[in-house]
C-alpha cells in the first residue's frame, strides 16, 4: 500500500513494530511447498542519495511485483504468514541515533550483516536496474550502477561463496512471473567461482584506486568502509567453509 500510494521506505526508527520480524513474531515466517530457500530474502541495492537510499520510492516500486508474489505464496498457509526482507535502511537503526542503544544495535547488526549474504539458503535479491528520478522531482545525487558500488560488490561476491544455485536473483530480469517457481527461473543468476579473501581484497583495492572515468572503478560513500568490508568478507568466507 505504501509503494502504490507513492511512498518511500521509512528508516528503522519509523517502522511500526507490527511490520518487523522479531523473535516474538518469527512464527509468521512461512515457506511454500518444496522451498529452495529460507523465508528471509536479503536485498542488495544502491543508495541513490547519501541520506536516503530511495527518496522517491522508485526502487520500492520496482521490487513491489516480486514482493507481492512472495507474500501471496506465503499466505497460502495462513493469512498471518509472511516472508522477511533484510533491507538495511528499514532494519538497522539509522543516524542520527536517539540514544546509545540504537548506536549499539547498529554496530552489532552491521558487524553481522555478512551472515545473510553468505548463508547458502537466504535468497539474495540483486537490484541492478538503472533508475531515474521522477519528472519534476529533484534528481538523485548518486546514480552509480550496482556493479560499481563497494558494498554491492561485497554483497554479490559473498553470495557467490556457498549459495545454493536457486538463491541468487537479479530483479532486473523479472518478466512478470506469477509464482515463486516462475520468478526463480526468470531471475536466477549463475554463480562465478568464489573469490578467496586475499583475491577479494586485492580486487577491491585495485578497483577503488582506478580513475573515476574507468568503467571498473569501485567506490564507497565512506572510504573507511573498505577495510570493514575486507574484514567482513574474510570472516564470512572462513565461517562459510568451516560450516
């Protein structure tokens, strides 16, 4: 309803408690018959402004048809059933933090976010489509494509390590599938060989150092994030193979 009404995704502090999946409400998560994944989907997408990832709700409306399919199949079990979506802006407390508890929750969540992308059966949704501002609206400040974003590169490469081959989808390939099987067949992405942590770090650092004009240039909004991402990839890679 929010998407169809022209709204945008609110930050975590503005999300109604009823919209969150917590240990208390996790019973609502349901899968469909012969499921290939968990009932939680992780979103990998580009922030279009530094202060809000989807100020005009364009990406939200691109994702809406797929979300509707997932929800419809989940509710075949019960009208109370649903699926979960890991959307960083809506799930992690956002700055400015109102108190130390929000700050602590953000740090804890950011430190563990790699678990979702490395998990073999959490389906990762890659939002790789290019977007434009709506007519008459202030243009987005950052239209750098998904493949040239530091965090997006990390999320995609993490999803190549031990991911089941049914659990990596590219939203740009959606062709109107009306059930989960059709969606999976339309959007399923082939996995490349996983990068070991040393190769990942070398590739990331070399791409960050390229000229802005180079089509392979990789960029972080915050330069400090690169070292964080390198360490998180190493930790996630080792944990995934250890399991």
